[in-house]
């Protein structure tokens, strides 16, 4: 068995311990005689799995009692519609555009009401986070929307925007559980789990209770109403049962690592190693303004397409995979999520050093 260092942006690397445990339980989950995949979601065994997953997530993030945790499907992209359908009572929302995902969310919300772009970093190819300390937040905005970590461009909000009292809705797909957050600062935070938590097919939303309401936009499907999922413990219909089970294992793994403070220090050490190398390299260059750099997604370029293609080919052969940048921006990108060990980043830096020596 040869496992690679997988730098994919998502679906992405998972902790090896979790995969091993899941493999051991594949045919017979703890004496049940069946796989979790084969189990009724209405069974008491499965109820324990989803309850523990929720409680462990609550413990990890310190989620206050007036927030609900929902496990849903449809990916982060479905939330682009679900958020306005559930929140747009005035049919107005403010969006901060820091990349492709925020832009897509904004475009989707336009189907339901007026969207105001109150800040954007499009002028410099989304290579920075705009100053959001005093934005022209609309008086009647139902919410202010951000994408907190920009998976494609490698920027991260280090400080949340001043929403002037409006609920903040944040897409945290690619920074979920990468560091501690103060949940009370958000109205809704949500993410697809395939970036930093589990297998594709699960989206987790943490929602303040007053935003879970019956008076959603007319025509909102039952399945796209937060209240449906909140009232039924994320089991109105069959949930993505196996995916939630794996997420639960990752939550326990994170607890064993020492929780989000500890994982943050680990992530900072990994990111520093790579950014320090980029800052001192003659061949490779980071593309993001220093103070806005993501701990999770690190884009970099050589600036010569042929040389970049050579780098991607040779790094793949060396067992460092998925370093190609997003198809919309080119270059390279190393996603160094929670499960990426320091040794993986060290192997990448060693490889880049060697490549620079041979091609510089
Ligand atoms: C990947 C990603 C998405 C899209 O996720 P899907 O689950 O494929 O819909 C949205 N937002 C961010 C920040 C992402 O990284």
C-alpha cells in the first residue's frame, strides 16, 4: 500500500486513523452484524452515531445552546439558494465578494431579491480581503454574506466584517474546524464537509435559532426549509448516514489532537513552513497579500506555464498529488487541511527546493 501526500482542495485528505477505523468496522459495526452503510437511520445504533457526532461538534466549536446543528445534503452550493429562501424576508441582502464561491452565492440570491455588493476584491484578482470594518451595510439587509476562506484564491478573513447588527452568513467550507471560532458572531455558518471534515455528500450548518423560521419565501420546498431539518433532528428524510458517521470519527480525532486550539497551532506551523519557503524562493511565488493568507489553501506560481506543467508532472511522480491550481486560475495550489501532517508539507518544501535547484 502506497499512500500519497494528497494536496487536493476537495474531496481531500482525511486522517489515516479514521480511515483505518472505518475499514475495521466496515463489515460489522460494533457487533451489529452490518455496515453503517446498511443500517436503518431510524435504528437506535444510528441515533447514537448522529447524536454523538452532533455533541462532539458542539464541544469542539463551543456552540451555544441557541444554535442548531443541521446535517444536510446538496453541498455548499445548495446553501447558496437555501440561505436567501430562508432569510430574505425583506428581499435584500449584502454580499462581500472575495472569490468565485461568494460570487456564485450572490448570483443565486439574485433570483430571490436584491443583492448589494458592499465590498469586493475583484480589482486585484481576489488576492486580498477588503477592509470590512465600516461598510455601507443596507438598512433593510436581511443578512451580510461572506465566504470566509477562499479555497481557490487562498485568502482568509482574519477579522469578520462589521455587519452593523445584521446577521452574518459565512461559507466556511474550506476552513471548517481549522481553528477556534466564536459561533456567537455568526447568524449562520455552513460548509460542505468534503474539504476539511469528511466525505462529499454532507453539508453542516450551524444556525442561530431565531433564523430558523416558518415564514420563508413562498414556494420554498420542504427540503430546503431549515425548520424542516431542525424540527426533525436532521432526519426528516434519510440523512447522508455514512458520511455523517465518518464526520463523527473526524470530530473524535480532532478532540484527541487537543481540540481546535491545538489544531490551529499545527496548521500554523505547516503553513509557516510553506509560506516561508515561498517568500525566500527565486522560482516560486505566493499570490496572496501576506496578511490575508489562508492556513488551508496555498496558491503559488512560477510564472512560466511550461515550467509549471513540469512541476506538476514531477511532483505527482514523487507522490505529491493534486498540486494543480483551480482550472479558473492556473498555477499551483497546495491544500494543507487538518489531516495533512507536517511531514507532508516538509516533503513538498523539500521537493520544491530540489526543483528550484534543478530548474532555477
Ligand atoms: C468547494 C466549495 C464550495 C462548493 O461546494 P459543493 O459542496 O461542491 O457545492 C463552496 N464554497 C467553498 C468555500 C468551497 O470551497
